[in-house]
C-alpha cells in the first residue's frame, strides 16, 4: 500500500518532501520492490526448504558453506533494528526454525552459526529481516 502510494506520489513531490517521506516511512519504503517479499509470494523462485504461516526458509543463492539457509518472516520487517515488542513471537520463530533446520540438515550436533546482519555497517544487503543458518564446516574466527 505504502509502496503503491510512493510510486504514484513520488514524481509529484518536491525533493524536500520526498526526502521527508522517505525518512518517515524508511522501514516500509521498499516493500513493493523487496526481493524476499517476492520469494514469499512466489513471484520469484527460490530453493525453499521450509515454509509455514509465519516464516519461509530457502537456500542462499551465494552459499558460503555447505549449508547456507536464509530464514525470513513472511511479513515484511526491515531488520533486527526495527523489531518491536509486537514482533517477539516472530523473532523467536526465526531462531527456532534455525534450530529445526540445523537438525534437518544434519549439522546440529557438530554446530552451526546463526547470523543476522543488521544495517549498512552490519553488512545487511537485503532489507527484509533474515537470519543466515550456516554450517557443514568449521567456522573461521574472528568475526568482523
Ligand atoms: P545480507 O547480506 O545479510 O543482507 O544477506 C542477504 C543474502 O541474500 C546474501 O547472502 C545473498 O546471497 C542472498 N540472496 C540475495 N538474493 C537472493 C535470492 N534471490 N535467493 C537466495 N538468496 C539471495
């Protein structure tokens, strides 16, 4: 809805108003163009390994380890940085799904890594909340 309004209104807004709208609606602004929303809706194909009413999990297109799965909320949430108390359940489901998929992938016993890159400095490149489930090899240290 916001994305639709943005596409219709943006061309008519003077630059200062466009910037103001962008800063106010930052966390919703790119929803209509969000690649992960399109994977949830089926508009874009992905190697989906799990899906329920709350979350979708699919293999990363550029895996960094034998197992590299992204777990995302079906509803658009920008990042860990925009989570609120109302998102407590979905935040828990992301981690629980990571644990279940680690078992399904056979990496639970030896260990795995769960990462949520957040914001530009955190290395986030897709602004739809996701956790990376990475495993199947010994992880390198240090991070960062
Ligand atoms: P991040 O850098 O933490 O935002 O992670 C985004 C991840 O999404 C990267 O590891 C990408 O390889 C992955 N990615 C981007 N587009 C797709 C896609 N269409 N299907 C699967 N993984 C994707």
